[in-house]
């Protein structure tokens, strides 16, 4: 019987055909190089997701013109085949339009989750399978442990880079086909590998902005796509008194303190957004405290439902902490009781479930926070 190779497949590396999703950044480029050096049969695929002619080599976005050229140069250096897939229409329909619609509902969306689910792990994965690949490999910082053709997802060891929050909505079938070799590395170790291999992207800045939102100015994106959506409305306090006027709910997010446009003797925060009435509700920081969350569109990726009977943790924002919680699953919904207080939980964000075991923090799944 052939033993499992480094990505959990019962083949020799030279007989294992893998597709590497190459974004043009240091992480995916290093993964491609690692796989090539281990003897795998590697095809690099880069997705063109949107058009941006102003991007430069120092850009902190991803998936546009300069990144495609960087990925191409890496592929040439590694002597691997490289393909470009033009997914601008898919990306606009599945990610950008969803992003705008979510803000207009008074939510705070996470487009990276939608991109992974609808484009990278659906369309790209379908293409990889069409090419008869054995796996789709990415540069995400999460650990995947594969045994008996079943893959479980864990937080990456580099907690500052861990991307498990953004991957909770991956289906079980997708997860079983995906591999994440960087999950056991720290970011500086990845860069050191890239330098030793003399990759042109070794010192390229990390992508920080949402790829289609230059400089984090999401309001300008919405204004361009939906110019008629900026309607004035009331700003109210928690007692229902009108204390100001806003220029459009898309200018506000739950937990926001600066730029609200009204003042009081105590600091005011956005505590609720009522899209139906076009109203912003403000209050003190105490009014942001929550101990209960209702979720919709639950996605479960653990094979063991008994995991939910154990001590669990949740994360309610990508940069947030792990919070002890009890989770009551209700078909496609869930009720989460937080055992610790948390502030500023926003509809449209994700609540991701974790279980701590001997291997680390296992991702059980998650859901979308309801208003």
C-alpha cells in the first residue's frame, strides 16, 4: 500500500497532480515553490477578479493586473505551467453585488468569505477537478489534517495570520479536496523560504484592503455602483428621540464611534441600523454589549456532531478573540449563548465555531449573524 504523501494523498508526489491557486503574493507563490520542490506535478492558476489599471508592485490589494504578472514570473522561475482564468463577471455577481446589497440592508459584510465560497472554492475548484487534479492547494494560513479521505480544518499556528474565520463556509466536499501547507508555518518562515528560493515576491507587501475597495473606502464603491442609495434619514438615541440626520446608512457600521455627526456628554456609538426605516440608532458603549447571538445559514464542517456537546469557543469578527460559548443548532439556524460579554456584534458578520483538542483549535463551522 502506498503511504500518504505530505498532503495526505496515497500517491508518490511525482504521481500527484495538484493545482495551486496563485494570487501573485508571497504566500501562494511560496506554496507553489514548496510543492514543486517536493516533486509534485504542479499547475498554477491565477484568477483575474476585477479590473484595476492603477495597481503597482507595492499594492496592498490582490487579484488584479500586477499580481497576475508576479504570479506568471514565479511560475516561469519554477518551470511550472501557469493559467489565467478571467472571472470578473463571476466575481461581480457573486461577491461585489452581495457586498453592496449587504451594506444597503444595514449589515457589515465580509466579501472574502463570499469570494472563497463562491469563486475560489467553487469555480476554481470545479476547474481543478475538470483537469483531473488530485487536490487544490492554497496559501491560506489554516491547518488541514487529512485521514481516511476526511479533512478537518484547524486554526493556523500563526495566530496573527490565521484565516480560518474566512473559511468557515467551505463545504465538506470542498474541504476534502483542499490542502493548506502553510498552516504549520509562521509568516516570517514563509518569507524566509521565499527569499532562499529567490522568488521575486519574497518581500512583497501583504494584501490588506478588500481587493475591489481601494484604500478601504467602501463608501465610494457603493456610491459608484448604487448612486441612488444615499438617502438622508434620522439619527435617534435609544429612547427614540431624533438627535440628528445622516446622509445614508452605508456610511455607518455597528460599533462606530467617530464620524457619527452628533455629540453628547458621553461618547456615542452606533448600536443599531434600521434599514427599513433608514434610521441610525446611537447609544453608550454599554448598549453594544451582547451575550446572545442568533445565526442563519449555518454551515457545519465537522464530521462529529458530538463536538457540539463539549466546551466550545466562537469568534464574531476576523480580528476578534475566542469567546467561550454554548451553541444550540436549529436546522439552518443557531442560537449562541456567550459565556463572556462582547461588544459591537454586527449583522452580516460571521460567527465561527471552534473546539480545542490535542491538535489545536478545530473549526466546526459557523453561521451569519442576524439583525
